[in-house]
C-alpha cells in the first residue's frame, strides 16, 4: 500500500476538504508489490538510518536471511526484526500474492513500514521558510507550497530522492556488455500480447503519468554509444547519442551529488498543465478557466507541428490522446462549476477565469490520481490482495460508504490516505526517487504496429470499427530496441547517469 508521504490535492473553498494522494511511495509500492525473490529485494532496505543501537541477531537466523540484509537487520529493534522476518519469509517462498486478502494486507503494511524506516534517504535541503497554506489553496505552476513544512518540496528543479546510497561502479559490471545482455535476453523476437489484462491504453497511461512526474535535467554534453561487435548486426543503429544527466551539488549532508527533476513530483496533471508559468500560460485560453483544444477534439498544434500541451517531449499518439481527453475533462469541470447555481451562491458568485482554472485543475488532478490508484494499478498486478490494498489506500478500511457519509475518520489505515490533515514524509523531503524512475518502464507493452480504424462508419459483425490501414510502428520498435540497452545501463548505474535518445 502507498505511504502517507503524499501529494495534497487541496480543495479549500471548493468543499473545505483536503485530498491527500500518494505519489512518492509509488516508488516503494511498485517495488513492494512485485513478486520477486530475495536477491531482487537485496538493496531495498539499505541502512539509510539506524533506528536503534545495534543488537546482535541470533546466528541461526543468518542462513535464512539474505547476506545483503545482515547489517541492517542488526540495527533493527525487535518489532522491526519480526516484521522483517515475516516479509522476508514470504518473499523467499514467493507467497504474498497467494495469501488470503487480510494476511496479504498485513504483508504489504509491514513491507511499507520497513521501506519508510530504512529506504528513504534525504537528498538536498528543506526550505523551512514559513508560509500560510491557506494562501495557496490551489496548485501552483511549479509545484511549490504543497507541503506546509517545506515550501519547495516536490517542485520543479528539486532533487530526486534515493532509496539507497549512490555507489560508483568504476565499470565492474561492464562484462558482459549491457548491450549484449539486452540483445540476447531482452530483445523482442515476436510481440507477445497481454491478452485481456492490458492493452495499448495501459502503455499510453503509464507514459502519461511519467510525463506528469519526472524528467531529469540534462547536461549540455552528449555521450556516444556504439554497439559492441558481438551484437552490432542485431542493433537497429550502430551508434547513437544521448545527453547525460547533469550532476548538481546537493548542499546537504550524506549524499553530496544529486540530479534535478524538471517536472513537479506531485500528482498535479503536469502532463497537460506544464511545470512552470510560461508553459502553463501557453496551454490556457484565459476564458472561463479552460484549456486549448482543437476543433477535432484533439490537441492543437503550433505551426511547426509541435502539440500544445504541458509536456510533449518524447511523445506519441497514445500520450497525446490522453492529454486531449483530460483537457476535455478539465473544460467540462469548468462548465459544471460555472453552471452550478448552488456552488456559485455558496462559495463565490463571481468566479473569474483564474479561479475556475484552479478549481478545475484540482478536480482533474484528483480524477487522474484515482484512476491510477484503483483502476490502472489494480490491473497491473491483478490480485485480490492488491485490489483491496489500493481501495484501502483511497477509502481506508472503513470503506467508501462510511467515508462518503462521515468524511475521513482516523488515520491512513481507517480513513485512507485521501483526506489526511497533514502529510508524513518520514523525516526526508518529499520527492520521487532515482530507483523508482529506473524501474518504472514498460516498453514491452508497445506493439509493432498501430491499426487505424474508422469510428464514423458502422461497426462490423464483431462490433469493431471499420479497418482502414496498419501503420508499422518503426519509431515504437526502434524506441523499444534502444530502450533495452539504455535500461540495462540505467539499472547498473542506478541513475548515476541518465541517457535519452535524440
């Protein structure tokens, strides 16, 4: 389940409630809920901080515990040791997803607790300059003023966090070459569909989220990658260039060098609104709070063919379609707010363009977060336990009916993460982490071709729209092939460097 290190979707005067939506602990949640064996988990509990004086564990436990965990296990208080043994045993036996739902929830809760205590490292400094949260009852363009205790947390150009300390590899993992590993083990031979579980919209959605959350600040110098001779004949390009990630001094203790996120780390719809004022102004009509949309209900384009939306780098038809969909959602919310006499009379009969825009952005961001939490993620790992866990994140153990009737009751367990009065960042500035960005990749969902159909014609016998043409997805296939090599390098360096194809 998600942690309570959360995004605040504040609605203040709209209904005087606060929506608290997790973003940062997707990083630990996706790692937590993966069905992996012990070696894959071996670095998740890096000794970020010792919470108790070292206590020697019984030697008889050492053969059972993976060696990578021995040191941190020694620092744990007794209760955490019990929780760790419970989680570790289920990991090694690969059983968590097969447990009854209640036991599965206890597993996820214990794993989340361990992540929050031992796998969140501070990168950079917090801005503790006091401000009045009531002055910012809306989403700012650059993500500032969401955390009442750290005005800069999660904003544009703040540091990615860490789940483990960065380590200089000095090329010990370059043999065999990562490109050889990617080609031999990961390269697509034939496209394997996911059947009824996932479709192309799922791939579009996850990239839509990535455009909302993360993008590394790049350095000006380029890196040239040349395919190794052993697999050069199988590579789509013999060489290609990337911009390396810019290294920036953190000014803090512990981790001295970090990387900046040029997006906002919040769940704030940056993919359609942008992450800074100039981009935000460009996507707005400045009439009735609405965003620009084409006459064909798709994104407008500039004269040079570039789409007008919050983030259009490395985009494609799937992401563009979702951007257009939520632009229309935003505009529909604006219409609903303006037409609601009850709302206007109770709150403010003279809502201007800026106020309508701010309210609609809050609502649209919350809709996006809810879809991702209890729809998309549930389909990603399709188990009864995960379905229950994600609904508990949103509504709490008391459930939707109680929450809809009485509002948020109790803490995150009973009432869920949505509606908490105050976020809990577990002693570190809110952020997304480097490790999260390195594993949140699903290129294998991209097909080899896209089929174009006529939605204006009468559907055929199987209710499918009329088939027009199939486009070979050369750019998608090339992106997939290149990403295999890039992914291996990223995984090895744990984002010591980041590369992007140009």
